[in-house]
């Protein structure tokens, strides 16, 4: 099986578990934490996400790659890459989103939007 086939299988299995978490628990802080843990587990096998498969844009800027998306657009998984020093502040995705890193030098943050403001905590 190729790396792409292995990644596709691992992503499909992860998205299935994410669907189940949301179906069983809804979208709340605890459920999103469980979803985060599933995505962290997926990214532990860095060989599934070789840098050569996700190059930075030709101009040196950021690029976004869709790894998976349901036909109804309910669940989607993207890879975002950028040059060293790329920083994106918390922002509104208009729905729930869980973001984890594969190769990253920055601190991992767990951010929530509530009562009109973002709060972020570091996690490991």
C-alpha cells in the first residue's frame, strides 16, 4: 500500500471516529477535546504526511490542501502549510473546527470562542 493509500485509510478511519463522537456527544467542549485527541493520534505517524506531499506555495506563501471532505461537506480535513514564522490568530470558522499540527515549532493551543471572545490554553 502506498503512503497516499495508507494516509487515506487512516484519515477515513479517523473521520469515522470523529463522526461517532459528534453523533454520541454533540458539539461541546468535551467532545471537541475528544476529537482533538483523535486528530493528534492521526498526526503521530508523520510518515503519512510527508512534506513533499504538501509543499509551500511557489511564492513561498501558505498553501491549503484538502485531504478529505464528505460529499455533503459536513466533515472536511485540510492540511495548511506555511513558511517558518507563519502565524494565524484565532478566528471564526463559522462552525466548529479542531486544528492540530503535524510539523510545527509553535506552541499548541486549545482555543474556544464563548461570550464573544476567544480563550486559549496550551496543551501537550
